[in-house]
């Protein structure tokens, strides 16, 4: 039970928003944020809009996140973005291992681990995503799948680095489907993850976010669970009103 942690609400805009659209959304969120609700807020626009959104949120408490990173520092890796490029543009967080990266772009626990280490080394704060598919849940393998993702994705970190991690539990069957895990279903997996973190990451008090069709209506109940410390929000982060509604429900 780790409720003393400041909740984090992070919006993953995925492959949405042109630069002018991203600027407008960032501005609306900034203007709508009530001061000092005790909730940390981050937005993850697409790469093309990172600089513009950094500009829009400058001087506000909103933190900038990237949706992905490559582990190499520089070189002939066409299309890739390095950790240094992300810190350079103002990113604080980087999402690593999202299920869409695993599903469509060949992300594995091994590549997650390389990216986590490179991001930490560059001073970024990784938001590491784990979660089971519907088939894995129906086969009763949820705990085994999540434990493997945590153990392999966070393997062999340097001492002290684990403290900078955020974990996001995102059941794949709940992402973008409108199906949310019940608070009990989410809590039992969050508790499992919490129990693994001291051994695997050398830190117990990390924020563990829930992700999967979070809305202003279900956020409060999810956030009321003892081991849920915020949310990673996809669809509902694309409109300021619903994203702000989730932030208010968390505070
Ligand atoms: C996500 O992709 O991280 C996510 C949780 O999406 P959604 O909120 O749309 O389910």
C-alpha cells in the first residue's frame, strides 16, 4: 500500500495531432489545470510536435514525455531517435514497451531493457508498460506474463537507477477497446508488480499507473485502489475536457 506517492496522469497522444493541433491541445490543458491538486501531469505528443508542445507548456507544471526511444546514442539508424535528442527537446519521461510497440513494431522484453537502460543513463524517467493479452488472461497466465515482462524489462539496472522508473500496467484487451479492468482486477496485478519491484528494481515506492480505457467516469474508482498511483491515458487524453476530468478525479 503506497498511497503517499504523488499520482501521475500521463496522456499518450499516439499517432495523433499535427503541430498546430498539438499546440492547441497543450494550451487547453495548461489553461484548464487547477493549481496544486497534488497530481503530476505529463503529455506525450508525437515526435514531430515535441518541440512545439515543450514551448506551449514551458513554465507550467506539465511535463513532456516521448512515446518511444532507441537505445543507441547516435549513428546510422534511420528513423530512430536517441535519448539525448529527447532530453535536448525537453522530455522528462519516455514511454517504453507500449503494447502497440510490442504488437506492431517488434518490441520485446530485451529491447525494452536496452531502451530502459539507455533512457536512464541519459537522465530520462522511463514509463515502462507491461500487460497481458486477452488470450493470456483467459489461459490464466496474467501474473506469469506480467512478472516476466517486469523481470526481463528491468533486468540488471545500475544501483539507484530503479528509483526513477514509473511502471504502467496496461492489459492489452483494455487498450482502446472501451473495456476497463475492474478496480479489483487492476489492483491484484499492481500488487504483484509492487511485490516484485524491490528485488527487480531495488525500489518499492514507484508509481504504478493503470492504463486501458480510463475515462473521467472510471478514474476515481481505479485511483482509489491502494497500489494504483495514476493513469496512462490514450483516447481520453486527446480532448482537454476528458483529460482534465481524469486529472481532477485523481486529485
Ligand atoms: C494506452 O494506449 O496507453 C491507453 C491506455 O489507451 P486507451 O486509454 O485509449 O485505452
